[in-house]
C-alpha cells in the first residue's frame, strides 16, 4: 500500500533546465508580489494590509464552514459573512488607494502558481496498451433516451449506430432493467456490449461484459461522463464514440468491486452517499444537500464509519470515497479525472472534519489537509455502527449490509475505443513548495 499523502522521504531532484527556471520564476513572482505590497504601501502599512487580507480569507473560510453546518438564522448570517468579508478587504484597499496593487499582486501570484505547477508537472501517465482487434460482428448497444438530458435523441445516436451495423436496445418502459437487456443481448449472440447512458448504467453492463469476457463500449451520452473522460473519449460529441465500431482498438482497464456490485468510477460512503440516498435528491439536489449537510458533517445524523485497509485503520470519518484507481492529486471529491484506470489499485479518500480549520483545508482543495487521508490499496473494508449503510455506486444510491468489502480487479474489462480520440488530460501536479524550492536550487543531475 502506498501513502500518497505523506510521500515518505523526498526523492532526489532530477530535472530539466526548463523546469529549474520555471521553479525560479515561480519564487521570483511570489517574492515580487509580496515586496510590491510592502514597498508601495510602506513596511508598517504593507504588513497591516497583508494581515487584513489573511484575516479576510480566514473569516471567509470559517463562515463557509458555518454555512454548511448550520441552518436557519446562523446559516443566513454565515452566508452574509462569506460575501462581506472579501468586500470589506477590497474597500479597505480602495480607501488606501491600493486597488491597482491588489490587481498587480493577483497577477504576480497567479504567475507564481502557474510557473510552479508547470515546473512540477510530470510526464503524462502512460496510456493503456492498445490491441488491434477485428470489428465486432454483432454489436449490441443499450441506450437510455433520458440520460444527459436526451443526448441519445439530440445526437441521433440510434440511427447512426444502426447504420454502422449495431443492434440498438432502448432502456425505456417499466419493469425492464439494463441488466435484463444486457443478458438478452448475450443470449442473442452479441460479441460486444455498449452503453449510451450514465456512469451507473455503464458500470452494470461493464460487469456483465467482464463476466462473459466480451468487449465493452462507452458512448458518452450521460450527464458527466466521468468514465468516458478517463478513457480519453470525446464528451462533447457522443456520436464520435461510435467510430469504435468500425475503426477501434481495445484497451484493458480495471474494475472496482463493492460487495458483489461493479463500479467503473467510485463507491462513496457517508455524507455524499446519504445525500444521494435521499428521496428528495433527484428533485432538488442543491436544497437537499444543504439541508442534510449540517447533521452529516457535524456527526449528529451521520453513521460513524470505520475504514480498514491493510495495516491502516481509521474511525470517525464523515465520508469515504473508494475509486477505481486514484484521482488526480488535487481532486478530493472524485469529481475530476484519473490519470489512469489500469494501475491495479483502489484510490481511498477519507474525510474527517472536526471544525472550521479542517474545513478550510478541504474548501481550498488541499490534499495535505489534516482532515484528509489519501492512499492506495488493493482492498478496503468500510464498517459502521449500523447494520447497513447507504452507498453511492457511480452516482446510484443503494443500501448495503456492513461490513462492505471493496476490491480491485486488474485488467478485468476489455474496452473498445475509437482509434482517434482526444485522450486523457494530463494530471495537474500538487503545488509542493518544498519540492519546488529543491528544484529551484538544484543544478540538475541525472
């Protein structure tokens, strides 16, 4: 098991000249931004203004925590504070006639962050190996006309797929499930199963395809299409995914298992899963989330979670996210992308928020926040002080008996993708100032 939070002993610095100069540029821009305030406003006034800015940020983050963990009047007052705190800081700077300093400071600091991330950027994750295989003879595509706000109809996917020789099964009507359609397709002689729908639907059919050793095909016709993103597919035009039927290659990717269910993205426990489980969530996501978060984040209404993975044990987490391979380093909510989906490990994220300071680290998206534990493992067990827990499996709400075992099945899924596709976005590096300093001071060595 590899801990991606602590990282262990710093690795020796090995770099290219461009990386070293970008690191130096990052520090130079950061120093220039700080010096600008101190010099232009004067040492005493400059320090005061920096303190005011820091206090304004701290107040904003604390108010955001109160907004999430309270209801009624306290939530309203916290919401006002979230808006007023940065406005007051801006007014104070304006009265000191230093608005232009704020603008230049922001530009220099943005340059420092951009140069720092660029200096620390790593080589693109190696894409899964591609295998040339003949086009399917009897492909079956299951399409959900309701997914993604009606993308199946809007992009004319049924007609286009049939023109390429695919049999199309529509997921509509009552009493018919996607697993029923997938198993019917297999009985009819399908040599490829595909889905145009959301990630939850993708996961169910992917499990059946893997069970029968059939290639699987993704058509990005869902709302967010996270799995399609991590396969490097075009999420803006799902019709391009159909090119895999005639000019495609196969890649092998991993499948996650939560109990007996498969997942292609993640399984969530605790706060997020409880929100998704609410009957009101489908009708009004924002209102339901805001109504339930106070009890879940403060532990009043949530189920205490226990996480065991290898020699690790963690108790009291409000939320646990187990993913099919870890998410990019800055993504603490599983809402972004994974650099690869064939690493053969689970990504595990556990959130334990005990107050405003912990919440501030999460709100700022910090992977090194004390409230966040992140690591990789081959399996993880989630238990609770209740006989069952709500689980969000690729966004679909289910209830599972405790304890719940999550595992990874390396290379279990054969996925057919278009030969020509956008590709997976490169991972965004964490801005580690200690590592950046070593890089800036290094002379470079192999």
